[in-house]
C-alpha cells in the first residue's frame, strides 16, 4: 500500500461506497435509557442541568416506558428519588419503595422491556454516601454489603430483570449473587459497575437525585481517574464473583478503559455515558456551538467503537429516533 498506487480516498468516494466499508453501526439495540422515578401525582419535572430528562412520578412511569419501548430501545435503568432519606437508606430496600413501585408499573405495561435497577444507597441516605457511615465519617464496606443484597433482592421480587450494583464496595457482586440465589432468583442477572471512577462528570445526576455527598467525596471507594491497570483488577474481581455484564463508567473520558476491558475479557460490556457527558453536548448544542445531533451520534459511535456492546445514555430516545429513520 503506497501512494500514488494506493489511494485511501477511493473507499470514501460515494455514500454507497462509504456504506459498504463502514466498520461500526449504532443501533437502538445497544441503548439503555436511564429514568428517574419519584413520588407524587402526575409529576414530570425537568432536571435543570439535564434538559429533556425528567423526574417522573410512579403514576406516569408506565407511559414513559411505553414511549421508550415504541422507539425499539430494549432496556431502561431506574433511579429512585425517595420522599425521605435516612442514615441507612431504608427506602432503598423497602419492598414498597419508589423504585419497587415503578418496576411493577413498568412490567405491567411493558412486560418485554428489560428493567435494570441501580443498586446503591446514595440516593436514599442523608449523607449521600454509597455505604454505611460510622461516627468518624468512614464508609464501612462489609455492613453495606448486607444492605445491597437486601436492595437487589427486593428489586428482583418486584420484577426487575437485571440488578446493577454501582456502589464500588469490595465484594458486592458476590454478596448480591448470594442474596439472589439463596432466595430463588437464580435467573436475575447482575450488571456490575465494575470500573466506576470518582468523576466530576456525575454533577448533573447528583442534582437530579439530590445525592451529592454531605461531607467529603467518593474517592475512598470510587476509582482514581489516573488509574488504568486498577480497572482490570476491579473487572477481574467482579468476574470471579459472577457478574453477567461488565460496565465502565463514565464513557467518553475513559474510552481507553473500555478498549482495555474489551480486549482482555469476553463478557458483555456496557459503558455509561453519564450525566455530565450529556450536559456538555446538550449545552454546546443549545448555545449553537455544536451540531447537537451529529455530536451525539459521533460520541455514541466512539463509545461503541471503543468496545461497548451496550450504552447507557440520556440521549437514548433522541438517538433511537435518528437511528430508526
Ligand atoms: C450511584 C450512581 C451515580 C450515577 C449512577 N449511579 C452517582 C454517583 O456515583 O455519584 C451517576 C450517573 C450519571 O452521572 O449519569 N447511585
């Protein structure tokens, strides 16, 4: 291959040629739409830093799910915004909690839509941490595992298909697997937030859930953005504990990690394109600084090209609309 005999531009000469040599294609099949569910009547409350995304009350959640299903998106992931928070995040594993009610509503209306639930107590604790906190402010690992197991089990009992622990405690995948298996839920899958970084890009999500930590940050449990090999160790641990699906989070600033995990392990791989990634593109689009739709598709394509089979994204509905036409 050498110029002038070889000319790379020949393979870009027309739309049909480009179509023939295209290596990656996005499809609604790979999209997962995050939904925020809250109490109240007929609530559909737009999230300030995530325009076009809403906190939706339980009574409106089935309608939202039907819209997602009508766009040929196979799955949603649910986040709960409880009425009351407490020290142990007890609403997280209350069988009649806000997420549990939403699961039942969605499964009633859309039995085939895959319902994934985020398993983590930070949206439910007064201090906003992902683990139980002792009187010195330390985040306790092992006592948290019990709560995560209880939370996952109550989600499974409500009808969730996949539970997704996002807390980054050590040993959580094994603890959740045992809680599920010991109680007759061998068929419920676990999507592990295996490599989850302590990231500034979660900002808008924490506004949506009012879940910013009341003191300190999450760096004693979420990963240091400077580390890559550590992600492989985290993933390996979760595989030993029988995770079914791996996840890297965030996505765009961690495309290298997605690629590394994809090449070293052969489990289905998801990437979470988080709230801050959405907000950047959306804000630039609204300012007229970027072509929002093109930037959205290009960003999603990069995540897929890096190796993600599934993408959790707040753009899921808008991307599906474009991909379906
Ligand atoms: C923890 C959780 C978070 C996100 C998903 N699960 C917040 C955090 O770790 O602070 C963030 C998702 C996003 O930013 O879109 N329950």
